[in-house]
C-alpha cells in the first residue's frame, strides 16, 4: 500500500508484551508488530490541501501463543475490530506487520496462510447465505480450499458440527431455522473446518442472552483445551473477557493503554483509563469494593477526541485528571509496571 505523503510514521519503540505465552510455555504463533491503520477521509467538494485521515490503529504490538486466549477490550471506536481484520488479512496495515513462525503474513495471503487465522465476525446470522442450507455453508470453505472430496467434506462437516455441540440434523436446516446460540456455534464450526491455529473472534457474545453467552464461553474454553488453539477475543464485555482470557489488552483511541495478565488488567489495572473503564461497569453487588472501584479511581472528563485529529502526547491526556505537561508533549511507551505493561507517564505514582 502506498502511504499518503502526509502520513509520516514515527520510528516505533521496542515492543513489550507482558508474559506472552507464559500460560502455555510455548513460543508465539501470532505476532502483531507496530500495526497502524489509517483511513482517508473524503475531501469536501472544492476543498484543497492534504486529505485528512482517521487514525484507527496507532502502533499496536502483542503476541499470542498456542493454547492462549488474549482479550482486547475497549469502548466502541477504539480500533479493536480494525486490529482483528488486520490479523485475519482482511485489512492491509498502513504500517507494521502480522507474523507467524517468523514469517510475515501479507494481507493478500496464500491459501495456507488464510487457513492459519480464521475470523469469526460479530453477526453470525449475516455470515450465512439465507437461501442456502447449513450443509452448503460448511461445504463451501472446504471446496474453496480444495481440501476434500464430497464424502470427505460431509464427514468433516458432521464431525465439526458435533464438536461444537450440534447434531447432523442441523446440516439440513436453513440459517433462519437456527436460534442465536445455534448460529453462534455454527459459525465457529465453519471457522474450525479448515483447521486454523488461530481464531479471531469479534464480539462473539454481543448479540446473545446471558444463558447462551455462558454456553459459548464454555465451548471456546473447551475448544482451546482440545485443539490447542490460540484465540484473540475482541469484546467490550469485561465480564466475558474475565471469564475467557489468560491475558488482556485495553485499547484507547487506537493504542494499547495496558497489557498483561487478565487477572491484573481486568481486576486491578494501573492505567487511569483502564481504571475508569472498569469502574464504569455496573456492579451486581453495590457493596463490592476493590482496586477497580476504589474511591480514588480517576474520573474521565469530556469526550473522546476525534481519531481524525488525535491529541499530541498521550491520547488520553485531554480527559485524564492526572495529566501533566509531559503528558501533553510525549507519547508514553508501554513499560513494565509490576506485572503489566502500561502506557502512562504516571502509572507507577
């Protein structure tokens, strides 16, 4: 991709990734290095000068190991879904790379590299052709990748459907005949058919009720254990991330604010934005106290800045009550604070 002349990218700092692969003791299967993604904003008729750009993702780095679940959390518009699309090869980075086993995965990938990472999108109902049966939907990716003859396609489709807790009779149904929970499991089955090593799930439980969410979460944990999958979960549901993840990353305005073990990041974060985000979650037990609900939790002020004109220095500084002069001038790098990496000049204060 040719980058516009006004899209100069500063030299990236050395990446950190707190405890990557510690839970499994294995080397990373997927690595994101200094990912950036800018989208041009159409010019107003008659307007001259350089085109504006949306800074959707700005210098994001992390690793994920086989058998590990990484949750990427944050508010809508923070860039987490754009990261998911770059991991799966559906969106080309403006800068940075996605790597596996030391190889760079191009946006236009070979068939083998396409099978390596499978993306499960947010709306499972939209993932199926409403005029075709579930059997056709499951056979199609096997045809595209040339992986099996008709009998073998049928065998693998049935085996995979049963793996996600459904039965042979579901193959003859139309998408409209399946419940939301069945569709969520079926779209997982279709992703598993090509035997990926990494699943990227974009809001996998957002449209489901509480009981079905629990079923899907338990299924994902079982698939991780049975198949040794690496899983990246994009979600705004902190309770789902707490239940699923080994590690977690909190994103704000295109950058990672905090990254580390989920037990630390999603229960006692150190970055002011991560603390504010967790403190804003409705709590079933009003008497609960803890690091995320401490009386000194910083309260954000104002609105999220525009990604077309992100603020200089720390992206969070216009809303952060702890901001000082250094926050307005210098972009904070991820640095180790206790058990996590945090991008904050004052996180250790």
